């Protein structure tokens, strides 16, 4: 595609099961607490909506388990393939650590990482002590600061703090503000980054990582990624990779036969408006037809339907001329 910039998003996805399969374990699962699961770490490419690599893991590991080495490998793959490209990445608070930030700095990767307030109370203090906030967009305001955490040996980094005015009724019990900043008028978030763009653009870029959830949702609902078919670790890993390959090839097929629908924007959405594989399955594969051999030539016979014919012919080389209906 000759892109000048490639955006890599890293996140884990829970694959729950009731099997006693090899390697499954009970981990964090907000919907089905205590369920055994795998917890693979995924690297996706924002511009194409494809999965670059998967690290298969048991379900009881933290998001950052094995993440540093996995991130290094993914970045190196991109660098070897596209030496001149600018690589950028987005991650949630589970990846906020000195080791990962140091690795990204060494790899010359542009990044934004969410900051978990409950793990770094000193960061929470900057919000509590702040009196002047700059307007950013709508009801949002922000301030930024160069901070070097006391427990870290790496130099200062750019921290952007954002607050959003909202009226939310909190029904859960309060814990005396010990772990996170509670405010009945604002919600807060913070991002660490080495990007040099404006705070508004940096925060908007970071928020674009939510599109990765759509990829996971499609993989689970329409590619059966959430199914664990075997009691064997290797068989389940192979099944996971086959689903990822099928997803990537479906996206590749559409990229080869469709023009780009978008240009690069701040949030880095996919450059194509992809049709989900479930829709393609209904439009093309799940069609009534019959295989015939007129004059010994294998032929697919279907009802005459211009819409179906045009849909199928999008993915067939133009040199091929179908028989008259």
C-alpha cells in the first residue's frame, strides 16, 4: 500500500470456555466471573483492520505479560518490511510501565498509553492540585506536564490530563477517594506520549483505538474465534490462527477489488469501509446453486439475479467472462 505511516494497536481479548483445556485458567472476566479462558494478546493494523500478530496466553495473565518482547517483534516485522515508514502505537493502561516505554523509545516508535490512576497515586495528585484548565473541545479541558516518576530511571515524558464535564450518578460505594479521583462533575483520564502534535490531536488519536474492539467483535461473532474446540493447547492455538488468517484474507480480498473510501484522519480509521464476513457469507456463499458439467466443463448454475452477479463479479478477475444467463 506504500503507506507513510502505520498504526499498531495492542490489546488482549478473552476467549472463555467451559472445557478443561490445556493452558486455560480463571482470570479477569467481568461478564462471566471465574470462567476458564485463554487471553491472547493481539496486534492489529489500524489502516487495514487486519491482525498483524497474536501471542497465545493462558487466561490468568496480566495484559502486559510477555508484551514487551511481543511489541518488539511486531515493530521489527514492520521495520523490515517498510524501512522508511513511521510507526505509531496506542495502548491502554495495562501497558503503562517503565520497561515498555523504554522499549518504545529505543525502537523510535510514536506512542500514546493510558495511565492507570490506581497504580500511580502521585499522578492523581497533579489533578487534585490543578486549578487552571485549558479548553480543548466541547466540554473537555486539559493541561499537560513534563513528568518523571520517582520510581523510574527514564527521563521526563509528556503527560496530558483531560477532564470531561458530565453529570453521572455514582451508585457504587465510595472508598474515600483512595484509588481514583472521584468528582461528581468531571471524569478524568491521562495519557503519556512522545508525540509532538497538539494535545487535542493527540487525545483524539488515542481515542481512535476503540475501533480495535470492532475487529475483536467480528472475529468472535462471525469467525467463531471465541470457540475453544479442543483440549490441546497447540490445536486451540492453530484454530485461533486459522480464524485470524481467514479474517485477514477476507479484508485483503476487499482491499484488492475496492477503492479506498477514506483518507488518513486523526483517529486513524481503516481506509476502506469493509463489509463484514457475515454479510459476505450471506450475499455470496449461502446462495442456492448447482454444480453442472455441460460439455465436461464444471459450471456453477445460479438463478438470474443482476445484484448477485455484480456482487460476485467484484471479486473475479475482469479477464473472466461469465456465460450468458
